[in-house]
C-alpha cells in the first residue's frame, strides 16, 4: 500500500467518523406523485416552489435520482427494506385494507436509525399495509404496522387519500374514534348506508373522471375507492390533512430536539384527490394540482423554519424526493388537465407515473445539510433503495450480507463528495429496465404501450428498447436495432441481477 493511499484511507475514515460522531437528525421528506419537472429548481416555470428550491440551492440537486418503481407501494417497500420490490410478490399498489407487507423480522430504514439510538417517526401517508390480515378490526389496536417495523412513533393514514378508510392512525389506534360508531371497511361490497359516488353523483363536490372508479363511499364530498361505514367523527376533511400532518411532524421535531431523530415525513401532495386547504385554493394558475404543489412547498418551508427555531438547522440532514413520477388525470376532474397551461410535470422526460420511461421513476431528489454539505449539483446515479445502506454507513451500523440486498452505500455521492453513483439501476413499472453508463434497456413486454385513462405512455413494447440517455433524455430514438450486441449484453445483465437476488 502506498503512503498516499494510506493517507487517503485515513482522511476518509476521519470524515465518516465525524459524520457519525455528529449524529445528524435526518428528515426524509417524501412526496407523492411529484414529477421531475414539477419544481422550479427542476425547470418548472408555471409553478414556483421557493422553499424546496432553497434546499436545492444550499444542498445538492441530483439529476439522476430515482424511485425504484413507477407507483407508490413498491417504491416505499424498497425505501423501507433496501430490496427491489419486484423480487417480492404482493408489493403492488395496495388497497386500503391490505395487511402489512414490510417484514417485521428484517432490517428496515427506520430500524437502522433506531439501533443507532435515534428516535424515529413516520408522519403522513403509509400505504404499506396494516395488521396481519385483510380482515381486521379497525376499532382496536391495529398491528403490526409502522411501530413494528422500526418507528417509535407513527401518525399516518393507511393507504392513499383516495382509498378508505379515510382516517388517521396514531400508534395503532384510529384517532378520534367513537366506540359507539365503529368502523367497517370493505373492498368488495358496500357496507353501511353511506352514499356512494356511483349512486349519488349529485352529492360530489369533485367529480370522479369517467371510467376511473373512485365512485364508492363518499367522504367529504369526494368518492373513494372502497366502502366505509361508521367512524363518522374520525373521518378526515381533505382540506385539513396536510395541516394535520405538518403539525404532527413539527411536534415530533420539538419533542425530540435534544436527541437525534429520524423523521419520515410522507406528504400526500400532489396525489389525488387534490383538495387544497382554503388558503391555497386558486393560488396557482394550474388548478388544484398546482395549488397543492404550492401547499406542499409551503409545508416544507414550515419544517425548515421549525428546525431553525429549534436551533437544529446545522445538524439536520434533509432529503427531499418523490415516490414516483407525475400524472394529471388520476381519477378526478380537478382541472389538472384543462389548466395545464403549458406546465410540464415530467420536464424533458417521457412518460409519467406507471411508466417504464424515465418520467415514471426519475424524480426530484435534493439533499441538504447546512454546514456539512457544499452546494452543488450531481448526476450520480442513485436510487431510493440505497438510503438504507447509505445511512447505515453514516451511522456505522453494520449490515449482514442478507440485509437490504439491493441497497448500495451511496453516502459519498449523497454528501456531494463523489459523483460516482450506482453502476447499474433497475427501473420498475409493468416491465423492468436497466440503466448502466447512460444506456437504458427496456425489457420487452406485451403490456399496453399507452394508458388512455391517464393519457400516459407506459413504454411497453414487444420489441426490446435501447436508449442513450445522455444524448436522448426523452427516449425518442430506440437504438436496439443498431446495437444488437448491447441489447444482448443488457438483457443478460438484467437476468443476472434478477437471479442473483442480491446486487450489493
Ligand atoms: C390507481 C388508481 C389511482 C391511484 C393509484 C395509486 C384507479 C383507476 N386508479 O389504481 O387513482 O390511487 O392507484 O397511486 O383506481 S400511488 O401513487 O399510491 O401508487
Ligand atoms: Ca405515489
């Protein structure tokens, strides 16, 4: 070993030792269905997001940061477990009565923090199932759930805002539940006597888009997926949901200001149903989708302010990212389409939510840690599946070789110390794609190329597709016929990653 190498090694270990010594608080701000082009710091000109932009200015703005999947549940599964979700059955978009899909006997992202002595919390959307069966009693302790997979504190809603039950759950219990008015949930048939969007569309304050469903039980004037009865006082008002989450997140920060904490702040914006708080209604020129993006940005600003107020700015690392790409019409007539006004939610990327094209999984991704991270931009290839191993490294928590099998330690890239990202990245929608050295191969699939309901190109084709992302970020030129040997190499690579069951 050369002296220079030894010196480098010493510097590196001192650097990572210093991070670990400091035990920064970590706030993971995870938004829902926000596209690569939805922030002004990522090129949007029709909507302005000054608070998030500020994080980007003072931290690192990643241009090749990915969710693992083009929908919510699988991306969140990967975030929690460090495992690609397509390796495991049952990790697709979950109904609101699904059982917990995160194994309780595995290392999880919050579990890593907990082991390192952190207080951990999830506040916001969950969508990873609850309890050990679909049939469960919502009127007693509901478990296992977030508290059994690494969170000391949880204040969540179970699935998505468009799925019943439309209630908050705080540490196993539905908030504000009147025992005399028990909750019943059913995804097969109607329960109780509440009106449904199908039977009583005249009661809706926001119409469902034709053929999208969302016409079961009406709660707060909005038709949902699934049937709900009871729990009348516990049901949320959509206009209030983000304010409730924000307040709970702030409370957690204040209560834990004197010790290291990990907060998974999982916002519902801009997922449907988009129903902004009164203050934000009509604030953008883009209808409710634009309004809730402004609301989301405001909430991020409030979190940053709270950290400042508590004197935690310098010792708090913030990650901001989204669980999948954007969609305009995802089930409600909320003017996202009619008031698009030239806004490009996916920026220069092709496709959107549900798509194997870039817009499905390439998302805004910002890391900020004032005082520790120098401002900059990075094109390192990183995936949300990597957060587990990266934070384990930061906190000096060893991982067994079977833990978090697809999670790579990207700490140096996340800190802006290196532009070296993952060597390979698998993208996941209804088919798989693999990215390496700026080349992207999409595995042939007989799924539909286009989804009419959402007006999104899903990217499926019976032919292999090969794109050069450096020269063709919009995936317009399929080069598969031109480079058959590359297609073969990538198909093999994907096969290997699938078979290995472990790519670390
Ligand atoms: C889809 C819903 C959509 C949304 C999505 C989940 C229909 C037709 N569409 O099935 O509205 O709820 O699931 O979104 O039901 S996600 O971001 O949580 O994955
Ligand atoms: Ca989502």
